[in-house]
């Protein structure tokens, strides 16, 4: 069994926004489970990181939150993407694609013949 990885700095926002874009309205636990599931079980999501990130995204206007009842009849805070959040998701997706393309170019380099 492989060790779970921590979420890399700067990727959690993108993962949260994309999860809400794909799944729609979810509570924090649902977001965490979906991120871990999408990673194929390779990520270990720290809840001490998730909830401050959700609060920050809400304060920035990228997500909205409201109280509701979960599937097991517990009161939970549900999060949904806003129009500003969709625009931010598009921006972050482009930035990450540019970054991964740049890193891929470095990884594809061959050693000079000696």
C-alpha cells in the first residue's frame, strides 16, 4: 500500500473549485471525500487546511455557503460555486496548465553528451 501524499501548496483552491463545479453543492466532508476519491486515494486531506480554505474562498466571493441537512440528518454547511468562482476556476486552470507544461518541458530535457 502506498503512502498518502499531502496536498501541494496552491492546489487546494483549484481542487475545491473544480469539485464544486463538477459535483454541485456539497458540504465540507463531501468535498474532502471527493478530492480524496478523485486522487485515487493518493491524497491525505488535512481538515485543518480544508475549512480555512473554504472560509477564504467564501470571503473572496468564489463560493457561497448556507446551512442545510446532510444525508444523515445532521446540520451541515453546504458550499456552492458562484459566477466569480467559475471565472476564478478558469483562471487557475489556465495558470496550472501553463505551469505543468513548463515543468514538463524541463523534465523532457536530455543530458548533453559528454
